[in-house]
C-alpha cells in the first residue's frame, strides 16, 4: 500500500518538474460533473458579478451559505485579496451578505501560498449550501500501473494529507483493485463503507456513492477522482464535499464537453497556453538559451548539459513525437517571444520524428522570423543526412553539432 501511495506522491512531484499542461477545472465545474452522474454534493450556485446574481441568490434558499472564490489554487480560506479583503472562503447566514462578499472578491486578485505573488484574478464565486459535517473520510479511484488498472483507496482519516496518513498510520489505508469492465461488487462496497466507519443506514448510502463515483470514473475517462472529504453529515447524508478530477488527455475526442471547460485564463505565462494549442509543452525559465527538443527526458538532459557547460536554459519546450513543420515554426515564435533568449539550441533525436521535417521547419521559421540570435542544431535519427543537407543549403548561419555535449558547448560559446 505504501508503495502505491509513494507512486502517487512521486507522480505528483514529477508533474511539478515536467512541464505538462493538464486540463484545469474549477471547483464548481468538478462538482457540476459529479452532480450530472447523481453523486451527492452540496447544492450550489455560481455568481459572476452580473445583474443576474441578485435573482440567483434570491431564489437560493439556505439556512447557511458558503461563499468560495473560484481559482486554481489551494489555501483560499487564508488568502488575501489585492484590495485588502481577507479570505477567499466565507460562511454567512445573511443572504444580502452573499452579494456583498461576492462583490469584494470578483474582479480582484486572490493571493495564497499556492498562487504567484501577484495572486490570481477571481472571475467567479461559488455559493453553496453549508452542511454540518460530523465525520470526514477519504476516497480515491485512480489508474495504477502496479495493478494494471483502477484501484480504490479509502481511509477513515479524511480531510488531511493522505500521504501523511499512509506513512504515519498505514492501517488506516485500504486499497482495492477494481475490474474496469464491471461494477464494484456489493460485498466490496459494503466492506469499504464499513472500513470508512459508516454505521447503520449510512453504510448503504456510502456504498451507493462509491458505485456512482466509479460509474463516473469510467464514463468520463478519468485517471483520478479524489474525494477529500467524503463526509457524513448530522442528518446521516454521505456527501462529496471536495473533489479533484484528472482526465486522460488521449480521450479528449470523446470528452469534448469536459475539455471545452478547460480554464486557461489563470496560466502564469500566456506562452504556455499558446504552446498547448499546438500540442507543445512549454515552460519559461530564467536563463538565456532557448531549448527546442523532442521528449521530456531529452529536454531535461539538454538543460543539464547546458548548465554543465556554464550556460542557463531559458525554457523547456518539448515538441513531442509527431511534430510537423507548422509546430516547429510556432515553437520558434514562442522561443523568440522571450526577450531573455539570446541563443537557441535545437536537440532532436529522430525515432518516429523525421529529422528532415524538423530541418524544414527550422529553416522556414528562421527566414520568416528573420532570426537574429545564434542557432545551434543537433539532429540524429531518421533522415538525418537529408536534414543536414537542408540546413547546409539554407544559406542561414546555422551551426550544426555532432552530439549533445558539442551542441551545448557551441550554444554557450556563441553567447560569449
């Protein structure tokens, strides 16, 4: 079990290290998906500071309201807005105060421990019915390589860091391999519900909620659905209070409605958003040598060798395995849009990538952009000789390299 959770932790760590842009959904969007599949959640409304807000709140009757700023970051409750207003999460019983709180949030930037220093602009606020939680549990369904399929991870210790629970109290973690082609057996559902310490009628309610979540997991091509907490209320309800959903990018053609909800306006660098439109992975760094590579591992090796040669990479830009000429041209546009870039290093190992395609793209982009910074190119693999001829006959001042170390040395030397 601890191995599985270490794998989950490692995967999360790698996501931060490798610049892959994933589908981003706000909290209310995730809850909307859960609601469509019958999963029990808090009733909620979404406000956007429009004229319709007053009518929405007027017709939303709750004994107590939870007002939450919608941004892609945690720590909202302890955050501060750039207008001085404190807290991105508030609880109130006063309906008129809901609108007042909303107006102080929307249009302002919320700063938390997980946001840039300038914060993130709040465009929407979720207003939900407050519930009286008596117990918090943890439930997650995710694809796991070790089990060659989905697994269910459950813990009665919800509302906290699940990795810490696994390390400190492993007996409070239960892992159940699931059959992707079948519903979860009722006996398994009841066993998990009892492990989560539900009692009486709540055992059956919990079992039903788990089955609904698994149906959702398969229907939307999810790779992870994490419910923390899966809560029990003072009325015996079993409710998914907070949900994190991750989806298989390869299923985008099947899940167009979900992927159309992708939130991009909060990206810290608009070049990342532009790159994603062309299936490029990009992240800016602090150096002055722009890197264009194919493959995350090769990108990391390229950045390391640049540093070993005394240089500093300006970015991570991975064009992937099926790159075409127009993508190479877009990659060069993105690289040269960074004023810190004083030189460019292209490092491509052509397996399924045609080196000639890369070479044609480099030449076309260099001419179109009238490239005026040193360009070093190292190509190996499919049609590499043809590619070298294309570069040689281009009439452009392109330096070629025999290997990666030679390429990095020439790129750093060109700046000096």
